[in-house]
């Protein structure tokens, strides 16, 4: 069941749906990380004129988005004093797979921690990002991180196909939570 937000007449995730969605997001993200890691480093960091230039840079950006939205904004941490140190943190811009792995673990631990205890009231909490106009709630922030990941992975898919490299499976039907595995 999706709950309607009275303030926006928009669909709001339930806590169970949020957990399912981010379980899927993580599985898909990790599939793309594995695919890009298998490439030679020069291909992973080659400037490709996609949103964040390289495949590696685009994967880092997806982590940045999850960290800001889920680790900060949906939890009400949106002041300059809270965000400026985060935006200056050099570990948010890893230069190699080792740094990427450490950063990825940190971000997903934050996501997991938030989702483990989030309730309906927390998902209905008003949220503000200084760079985005409008009124929205924490549930919208989770949708924002999800759709942004999907859009950026679309760029990665296009870049992989340009190199004649098949991208990983990412469909909800095949990978989503609760989907029965195996043949029918």
C-alpha cells in the first residue's frame, strides 16, 4: 500500500517499501560496480562526456547522492554547518577502487542504518535541500535518490554499449525483493 501525502498529493513510500526499494537499489548498484571493476582502469576512468564524465565518476556520484539525501537531508541535517564539512570531505571523491570500496561501505551502512528503523512519521517529515525548490518530504528524498541512481546507471549502460560491453541485468522483475529465483 502506498500512502498519499496530504501536503503534496504525492505517493509516499511505506517503511517496508522503502526497505525493499533500497535493497533493490543496492543490488543493482553492486552489479554495476562489479561490471566496471572488471574493466581495465583506463576504461573505468576515461572521460566519456556522460553526466559525471567517467564510469567510475558516475558510480561515485550515485554514492554522493545517497549519502546526502539519506544520511543528511531526510534526517533533517540540512544546515550549512552540517553540509559544508561533508561537501569538503575528500573521501567522497575516491581516486581508486580501494577508496571507492571504503566510501561505498560507509554510504551503504548509513542507508542501512536509516532504513532499519525508519517509520511512517519519519518518511512524512518535511525535507529541504537548498538547491531544490519546492516542498517535499523524506519519502520524496528516497525517490529522488532512487531515480537519480536509475538515470545515472542509464548513462553507464549507454557508455558500456558504446564499447560493445553488455551491461548487467537490472530489472525489478528479475532482481527485486521477494522475487522467486529459479526457472518457471
